[in-house]
């Protein structure tokens, strides 16, 4: 064959036209070699064609609160030391010292080096919070009105609302509770004290007083009730037997007590209490209660007008069982009174203004009688 086949040789140099070189690259899917021109580390031309200044073309990137730097060689991109996320009414911030989150102007949570705090309320005056640190924990309600503090030294609670104002504390020395009215109870390793600081009165409970009370209640000394009426309580002349019974058909009751060292004793009392509404009673030989009745009465007569008035038995005391006397005194300025007896025994007295008269009740006869004439007062 006389036609030459052009092939790319690797053993010797060859000369191809630009079109042939392009065809060869296309046949084998190869890229043309590129030449670069430099000025230091900066490319100034590619295959003889000049290029622009890359530094002058890139001036930096804009970043939010979470990114630092602008992306240039002098300010590389990085994570900001303060990362902040926000929306309409809440935010969250992260920094080297801790985390802070807020859901509204008065509700927030803090986690920081050394402690944490949760704060929540509806306004700037009253709040509710829980906080903790290496020193302890505090629970606070409504700006120190209700507070509880827990620490290594103890527990303290406080109610500052008026009129409550109660407080209590507990620690290794004991406990104390106080009320707004000045009453306090204090407990320590050896006694319990109740005190009213307003009056200054105080009472203590300790081991000695408890032992003393126990000895009385458990009868550790073996004492029984004393039958001696002159005794102060427990001790000598111990009761060995006792019985109570009704004495006869009256109102008397008797308790017989037998004791050591003394004769039997009979103690008398009443089976029933007085009946009725009387303020004073007498006792008959059967022990019955008899309502006390006064044997003297005084009737002060005072009327207007000038007519004579008849006073019958309606103004006399009733239910009398003993002899009695009533003095009638006319204090009128012009009216005369005609005093009548119940059965008209004796003389009926006419008592003018300024005079008095005496009437007598005869219990055995059951009637009133006039015992004297009217006399001046």
C-alpha cells in the first residue's frame, strides 16, 4: 500500500498539524495540555491568556451569630463562641460559660458553670424559681413569700404572707418552728422548748420531766389511791376496797372506803342534782333539794293619774311554803292604791301617795292578811 497511516509513536518525535492534534485527542478522549503563568503563588495566565486577581474578586462571606470569620485567608470561617437561636418570643444561647433559654420575657432557664436556675412567672414583680449551686438548692415562690433552702448546713423554709409569717429550720443542732403570733418550738439534742415570745412564757420537756411523768402514769413506785381524806393523792393509807350504794329512800348516796392503817370511811353525796332553774336550794333531812324562797318582798307602786286603783292578789308572790312579808310603798304623786287581801282577812289597806303598808302571809292558813295600818314613808 502506498497510503501512509498516521499513528502516534512513542519512540520518536512526530509533527502534526493543529487539526491533526485535535483529531487525535478526540479519538482517544484526551485533554489538551494547559500551561500556567505564575507570579509567586498566584496564577497570572493560562495558556498565555491573562487572568484576573482572585483576591480582588472574593471579599468575604456574611455570617450570623453562630459562625465566626468571613472566609478569607485573613479571617477563616469557624464556630462562634456565642451561639444564639431566636424567634418571635423565645431564644436559646450557648456559650463557654453555659446555656440560657427564654420562652417569654419572664420565663427562662440557665445552666452555667457553678449552678443552674429555672425562673417562671407572669410579670416582673412575682416569680417562681428553682435554683441550685454548690452551696445548695432554693425553691422560691412569689418573690420570697414562700421560700425553701436546702444546703449542707440544713433546711430552711419561710412563709412571709401576712398574717401567716411562719418559718422553720432544721440543721445538725436541732430544729425550730415559729409562727406569726410569737409562738415558737425549739428542739435540740436534750430538750424540747415551747415558747411564746409575745408573753415571755416558756415550757421545756426533757428526759427528767418525761421520767417523772412516766413514773406517775405507770405507778412505778407501787402507789395506789390514798383513802386518807387529808392525803394529797398517792401514798400512804392505800385503799384496799371501796363500794358505793344508796342510803335509804332519800337522795343520799354513800361510798365506803376501806384502807390500811385507818378505820373505814363513809363519804356521803347526792344521787341526783337539783332540778329546775332556781339559783339557790335548801337540803332536807332526806337529802332532797328544796328551792330557796325569800320570806321578805317589797312592792314599789308607781302610776300616773289621780284615780284610786285596786290591787288584788295578782301582785302577791305565789308558791310560798313559809311565812312571808311584803311591804307596799306608794311612790305616786296623786294616785291612791287600795290593797286587798286574797280572802279579805284582816283590814284592807288604802295607801295614799307617800305611804306604805305591810302584808303578812300565814303559811299554815294559806292566805295574806293586813298586819299594820298605812304609815308615812
